[in-house]
């Protein structure tokens, strides 16, 4: 199988579909990398050549599969051919029009968001790998915005109390945020409606914030959407507790749905001047009522950070992790480089979101 790795064209996207190390580990595959594809992520062309990749001006033509990060633009879609495989984040739950265009073009689109969350598919789980990057970076952003230290410091001039941080949502991103904030010395609390994650929060040295709101976990590991009454109770409880914290990092998400609103405007108004909210759910509208996706702004002395695509701000390691996910999927779909699509397989059938009846 010949795999093309094009340069990402979406503004701000600095990651790359495969890194040189992954290219070198793919046995039975020929990899064609567009010149400059990895430069923004810290992988110059010569590192790909040394790994055995062919450097080309067009990584879309003459390949059996295309491995990239962002969903294709309309210009990129026009460069795909019927029967080609496309591996990328394709937003199948929110971009139905894009999925339909890929289907009409005869492209076999494998959405990295649709990898089943099973033990067998762990190596391919790009949502988790990129959430790890986001959780880590969110804490660094919070530390940058906060006008005080994270850790407790004892100096000749006196003792500085540690910052108090609250992480809302204890999925992969949330747990990474908790761990990172703890490493920086903050006193950390975590909250999630799923009672099963209490032990995971506590195992990282954080306390579990009990708001009296409990929700079930879905088969995919996400929290189910709360009822309107449960949401109102949760918001009221958070409005009372959030002013106790200097930093709030929100990570709650529901696949294919707008982000649940956890922090009402009233809670932000009660926070101390200098406090910080980093909203990792800004991609789908935000967990905070005041979040402006893609913007960092201040209101009433509180900084709200709605930066989008945080993994792209750490493109080297984000690309390394993503490339491992992609290469694991490629090896699953084409063992030894020979395409063998088994639609009854939960990974192959569940991840392919654009398949024609003849495929």
C-alpha cells in the first residue's frame, strides 16, 4: 500500500499525519510525504527521507491512502480519487455535509473520532492521545494567565499560599490537567458527574468535589447528558463553589452535541479578580456561558481562555502521538501493507464513516 502524507492547509494546524519514526516502522508500506509537510511540527524533509519516505510535490495523487489530521477542505476533496482511503479527523457527527461529499466521491473515509474505545483499539485512540496534549497545555495556559504562583513558596519575605485549581470533567484531558496542575504545585480538586472516576481523581493527589449531581457513563466512556433539572442543580452548586478557586479548567464534552454549560455568567462574576478559566470545550461552544471560542479575554478581572485546537500548539509531541494512532490503524486495515477490509470487524466497520455499497 502506498500512503500519502500531505501538508495541512487549515489555518493554525501545525500537526502532521505521520512522523518520520512512524514511517520507519510501517513494514510493507510505501510512504510519500509532501515536501514541507512536517516542518511546522519540527520534522524537516530530510528526516522523512532518512526514514525511507519519498518526498513529493503532490501526496494526493498515485496513493492508495491519505493520512492527515484535519478534515479535507473543498480544494483537497477535489484531489481525492474514488476508492482511496482517507484517514483523518472527519467530524462525522457534526459535518454531515462533508461526510456526504466524501461518500459521493467514492472515498473510504476513516474517522479518527470514531475509533471504538476498547482495549483492542487503544493504540489507535486519537481522541485520547490528543486530549492528553490538551489537558497538559490547558494548565500551562492557566499558569501563564494567573498573576500568582501555582506552588506554595516559603521565602525570606514570607510564605506564598499555593493556587487552588478546579478541573471540571475527569476524562483523559481532565485527568492530565489534574496531574499537571499537581506537578506545578497547585492544590487541585476535580469534579465529574460519573462517580466511577472519583478514585482516579484521588489517585492523582486531588480531592473530589462532590456537588450531589450523579450521571451515568455511556458505552464510549463519556458522561450521559444531564436532564435540565440536573443541569440547573449542577450550575447552582458550581456557582457557589467556583469562587473558592483561582483556576478553573473545563473539559466536559458530549460527542456530536454542544458542550454542556457548567459555569453560568453569575459564577464568573463572583470569582476573584485575577482568576482564570481555561475552557477546553470551546471547540463545541464552551462549558462556560461567557466563553468566546478562539478568543482570550478578560471580564470583571477574570481571564477566560477559549483557545481552539490546543494539540496544534504542541505540534511535535501531538504529531508523534497521532502518528502512532494512524500507523496502528493502517496496520490494522492493511496488515503487512496488503489491504484487507473486514467490515464485520468493530474497528474497521465502526471507524469507516463514508463507504459506498460496492466497497
